[in-house]
C-alpha cells in the first residue's frame, strides 16, 4: 500500500479503492497484479483516465461509466474485473472532474461535456476495431448511457445497462434524489440563474447537492467513499450541476430505438428505488427493456447475492445483444 502524501496520479498510488474493496466479497478484491491496466486518452486537452482489461480475443467490449458519487476504479471492482473473467474486454472511464482524469486548465466542464466525451470515446474505440460495444452506467451514469445512445451515430451501441435511469427534469426524481427538498425546489433554480454568470465555475460539494448518504448501505464503506475527493467526496462546478439537472436528450424515450435496454435495480437502493426509473423506462416501447432485481444490494452494490446477480445479468444481456 502506497504511503505517498502527494495527490495520486494513478490508482496504483491511491489508497481509497484499496480500503473500499475490503467491504467487497473476497473474490472481488484486487492486488496490483490483478488490477486493470491504466492509460490516458486525450479529449480536447483533457487527460481522460481509463481502467482497461484488454482482451484482443474478446468478441465484445463493455464500457463502464460511474455516477456523481463514484469513479472508474470503483466500476472496475464490481464489474470490470468480473466481466473480464467472463471473456469481455472492459474499460472504465473517469469522466471530467472524477477519478484520475486531469481536466484541461481553465475549463469548467458541463454535463453536456460528459455526454460528448463518451460519444467521442465510443467512436475512438470503434476506430481501433469493429467489435460491438455495450455501455453500462451506475447511478447518474445510467441515464448518461441513455443520453449517449440517443446522441451517438446509429449502430454505435448494441445495448445500454443502467443501475438507474433518472431524468432530473422530473420534479419527483429531483425531490427524491437531491440532498433535501430545499436543494431541489430552491437550490436548483438558483443554480440555473448562477450558471449564466461568471460564478458558474464555483464548486459545490456533491455531499450537499445530492443524497450521498444513501450511496452505499454500509456506513463504514460510505465513510471511505465520502472521504475520497475522486468519488463521493468530490466538489463539482455550478455549471455541471445546472446542466445535469436540465439536460435535454437528443431523442425522447417515446422515440428511442437505438438499442435494447437493461435496468439492474438494487433491491435495497435507498437513493434511487425502482419507481424513479419508471418515468423513463415506461415510455421506451420501440426496443426491448428488461429489468434485473439485485437481491440485498444497495445503490453502489457491495452485497451478495446482488453483486453476483448483476454480473450474471449483464454478461447474459451483453452476450445476447452482441451475438449478431
């Protein structure tokens, strides 16, 4: 374990994910030899960190995206490594402002940038080879998979998987996922006003913007995550929060026909229970929509049997939608 006191540049030098994995079943714990390869991809001057389990023989890839309280290494722990063991190539992104990604100096990323970054990353992956891709997102990353699939050129994705599909334009969704009702009803309109001023670059803690107390159901694991400035302890710009809450997809759910959809819903999710994904998923009728309930699992799932059920469900879904 590293004892460095400087800001980690890669996960090899970070302690937080090593501490977090002690709460996972032993089969999912990684040492340095089993950890994913780390690399950086340049996007508009940003050094985007990637965790990759490379497999040139894999018939398909699964790209993993975190939420607003997690990072790419946390995706590698619960999905990247297990899906790689099932024969998929996996790559977990750290989007702008999270994980080990280094944001270009002088820039203030928005949620729109998050979507564009993933659209461009998928094009980059397709330029390297033509293997089919499935996109997974945890928490806010679930709706991001939808936003990306709606915007990307047709045929980019064979399927999307979300831990939840939260449309923040829906007032009930906003009320139930914000830190409190005042943040939802007063704070968000105020942020939208500030976003039109130079103060939009000011940063705000995600622990006060959202219901981060429900990120994971074990209080000791929650402390590890909220103490981690690269995940749940992160501060984001007012511009990001405003654009996240107001984002308009390229295609609304009634017209979405890009690819099949899978919801992997933790049964003990205290942040985004099943009914909050219904306003989106109930309107998607032009492609298959499936739901897999994960028994005993919280929002960031660290519990069996839900963890094992999640890997099984995603491996089965990805295998089917990429087979043809």
